[in-house]
């Protein structure tokens, strides 16, 4: 993942990460205009000390000392080229991080999700895999992944317009199913074959019931 950032980011990039560590030092080395959100001042001090020893400029790094759930809603985010979600991994933090950065990320911008071996990271990855507004570009040993943003609006959809939500919902109420079945069918076009089969069984079960 660090190699990917090193190869693709440069001094023209506007970047943001939740959490901090080696990635923060790398963003400083690359000279991106970087926002780093974390609640731990000791980590900030250790990063600053290391960079001072190695003569790495921190001039373009802005630390926000807070949990991302509090910080992101109040930040005025400039159009972002790259977002790294690697802060608190407990539910619902990664989803909040994505929600508040998705609209700020530029079209064709890069979203990196770290620690996808954890349930929260894995669910976020699977959700984005089913969204036509996002395209998986690369995975790193099932521990991190890179998405490219293709279109706006994924974070503001209703549940029935989100394939992953539909596929993982128990649509057993006949009236509810019939009310949404046409909208659900419109989602099928971009689903993978396996998901299509699952969705088809759910539709048939609900409409018959």
C-alpha cells in the first residue's frame, strides 16, 4: 500500500488520512497537502520528532487532534485526490470516514481502505464493490484495497438503490418487496453473476410470498 502511494501521489495532490503512522511520513516525503486526523498526541509528537531527525519537511502536513467522527463533519474539505481510511476500525468509524470523505474526493480520485481483514473494512470494501460509482483498482494481500471514484452520489442513496444493502436484507414483506421490486431489478445490470443469482432468488421468494 505504501508503495502504491509512493508511485501515484506527488506534490500536486491534496490528501487526507484517518489514523497516522508510516503513511503520514510518506505523505510528508511526497510533499502532498495533507490532512491527518487522529486523537493521539503522542503519535503526532513521535512522527514530528522522526521527521525532524531525518530532515523531512512537515510544512504541508496538518494534524487534526480528534477522532475522525467528530473532526470530519466540521472540516471544510478541499477537493481531495486521495483518501486513506486507516483510523479507528471499530463500528461505525470506517463507514463514517467514508461517508464524509466520499463527496470531497475528486472524480477519478483514489480511496484506500486499510485493514480489510477486519469486519468493518471488509464490509466497506464489499459495499463499494457493488456500487457503480466506484471501481476496485488493486488489492494488497486481502489487507487493503484501492478504489477509484467514477461518479458522485454513492453516499446519498436510499437503501433500495444500493445493491449490497438489498442483497443482505431480509425482504420478506410482500408489500414492501413488490413496492421496490422494479427499482431492485434496475440494479441487477451491474451485479456479478453470483450476486444476480442470490438477488433473483430473493425477488422470486418475496413476490411469490
